[in-house]
C-alpha cells in the first residue's frame, strides 16, 4: 500500500461515492527516494540499533539526533518538482487553498495504531508544503513513535511514511466517530467525540470533547454523554 492506510481509506470513500476533499498523496516511494538521495537509511538504522527503549534519556537523545538529520536533509529536486506540480493543480481548482498535511505511514491506523505519534500540520500555505512534508517525515522518529515501533519488533524500513495533503475545511466543529463502542463493541451504536472548531485539540488531548451516543440503525439518540454518565443503551 504505497499511500498508507489513512490516504487509502480516503480513496475508498471516494470510490463508493462519499464526498472527499480534493487532494494528493506523497507516496511511500517518495519517502524512500528522500532517504536514499541523502544516504539517510543506513545512518538512521545505525542510530536506532543503539537505542535501549528502557532508557528514556537514550531514547530522547537518539530521537533528537535522527529528527535533526532528517530536517537538515534537502528534498531531492525531482520530488520537489512533483510535489509542486500536484500543488499547482490543486490550486488551479481551489485558488488560495490552505492545506492539512498529515502523516499516512505504512502500518498507521491498521493492526498497529501509532495514534497521536505522527505529525499533522494545519492551514499550511501551498508554498510551505515541501518543508512541512519533511517535518512530517521527521515526526516518524519522535521518542513515542520510536518506542512504539521498537517495542513491537518493527523496523524503520517496514514503516515508510506517506503523507496526505488535503484542503482545509472551514469547520464549525470536528471530531472522531467510532463505528463501534470500543469498550462495548456488542452494542449497536456509534460514539462521536466532538469539539468546537478544528479537531486538533481533541486529538492532542488539550480539550475534553462532548461525547454523543448514536443508534447505528436509525441514527437516533445523539444524547451528549458526560464522562460520569452511564453508557446509553
């Protein structure tokens, strides 16, 4: 899957006719091109080989070093040209568009979660996409992400980073829908966690969301639940 789970799922939604914003994906092959053009693959692997995930100090030191070499590496010109071409096509359709630039790593949101470990940048002007792309790639090596994939016996090479670039939606509210209650999946309900404005404050945990319980069959209920309330039936 060259575009990662998030991007692929957006493509599937589009395929079955559910409205999805225009956008483009920077593929896992582009990630490999970026690493190979700068000789980063072996350097990163050597750094990760010395990590003792039981030592937070070592984890942070190696993470900072790896992210530093990623952020200082130039994006190869052929990849810059391809990204700029995709951006120009999008701006022709949506002049002045600002983008959400999001991780869509291989394995992310699959049997492995990586929830909240990779970066998302919002309201990115088109002229900054290449630089922000590099920041999203670097976020693959935060201390949390490194700990997670090493503790699951995964390697850097198995987790190539694709990146999604989609137009910002002028949202009055945003949130996360669970198509099953993750604590009681036998219940025939959806759970919606929502906040006013953009969803970033929900995902990073800086705001407590409103929680709605909705019947899957007829979408009735929608009753906001307090954290101390019993689950609706």
